[in-house]
């Protein structure tokens, strides 16, 4: 519960009833009746609701450090925070562009997603390009089980050490999460992963990725097999269930780098192109290492190639175009798509 040093605040909207805002106390909840949306039926997919909540909490409960956790469904570059019960409207979610609009005036030390597949380069770059003042993002490049975060052990650690740095707090979130799913009760041994990304380092990742993809496009006909092998090697574990659109970015880049150094793999390729790809991929791996500050997997995921940051890479042009409502119409709206990656995918799909 809250202490003199830590305020724990919750805005919770159930499916079939009004939303309420609370301060979590030791053994109790105290409704924050002066919050304008408490006791009402808000649209949690409306950026105004998020902005109202962050404005209220940061004003009434000012703090040296501020962490914001968004809990609900997550859908990679499409958005998060689904509201599936809005009177007279039906359904909404927060797009990442709406997240940028809602949070642009605040400094958030740690943004946490208790949701699926949101530790993706597209999401992080949308926030970076949108100018959000966020230090660290803690999220899952995979699927977040229904149990979510173990708030009891996390908050016990926070209230015991309230002066811990934002990075230490972020790492603690990862450690408590992984321990819960590795060793605790019904969650025992689930395949999960969690990571910490430093937002200020993401722009360099995107710049270096663009340099690598541009080097490959020069001879995509020669590099297509290597790209295909890298994509397959970077498939995340749930691809077997049809979710093959997302791959692990560090594994993808590392595979391209390693195969570019394999004489057998590049024996028919232009040496100058190969040299440029090797150089660009080395720089990219360095920037990825700088951006992904911490990641851990449960043992069920240890050898699955989950290294902390995902990327969207459908297996074919048909897969991309035939799901326009979910993917093709939305992906070009992401800032990241226009930094060379969409051009790279189109060039690859020709082969």
C-alpha cells in the first residue's frame, strides 16, 4: 500500500460497470472521488481519459519519479488499452499516436505495459519520434499471461526501497515478473519474456537499421536467401500458432551479420555489398545493445531467440495485403514504417 514515500494509484474500468479511481492503502482502497471520471463510464480508449488521469495524479500526488502502467490487451503497432464496452459506441482502443497526444506534456520515468507484444521497435520509435519524455519502457515482445504482473512483490520492493533509481525499478519489474512465471503457483514455468528499453537510444537503432537495409537492397536478389533465413531464425515461439508477423530484431540482425561473414553464404555476392552489410549490421548490433538495457526469459524461452525487442515482418506480400484492416492500412501510419523498413519489406517480397 501507499506510504509517505510512495503513492499507488489505480484507475480501473470493469467491463460491465463504471470506472473508479483509487489510492491503494495497506489493506484497503480509498476512492479518489475528486477525480472527474471516477464513478462514471469512460471510454478508456480515448486519449483524453489517459491525459485526465495523468494530469490528475501528477498534480494531486506530485513525485520525484513517476511510473505509468497500462494494463489490458496490446496489439503491437495497432495500439493498446481496449475498451470493449462503451455505451452507444461499442469499442475503442488507444492507438500509439493517441498515446503520444495524451502524454506529450509529461515526464514519465518508466512506462510499463501489462499487455502483449508492445516491446516492438515500431512502438518505441513512435514515442521517440513523437517527442515523448520517457526514460524507460518495460514491456513484453511476446505474450503477457492473464495473471499480469505480480504487484504484491513489486510494490513491496518499491515501498521498501522508495529511493531506487528508475532503471533499478525497471530491472526489478523484470526480475519479479520472470520469477513469478518461472516458480510460482499456477503460473509455473510459462514461456514469457520481459525487457527494459531506453527510449533515448531508439533513434540510433532506427538510423542504423535503415543503413543496413539500404545496404542489403543494393543486391536484394543475392541477399534474399539470407534475409529469409534470418527471419525464420528470428521467429518468436508463438509463430506456430499463426502469429508469424513478429520476429525478434536482435536475432534477425545477428543472423544477417553472421551469415555475411560466412564465405559459403556470400560466395556469389558482390564483396563490396557484403562489406557494407557487415559494417552496418555491426553498428546496429551495438546500438541495439545500448538500447536494450535488460531482458530476461523464463527457461521455457531461453533458447527461443527473444532478446528484448521485436519488429513486424510478415512472411509475404500476400500476408501483408490480405489483412489491410489489421495491418496494411495501419502500418504506414507508423513513423518507423517510413524510415526504410517498408521499402525493405517490399524489396524482399519480390523474391
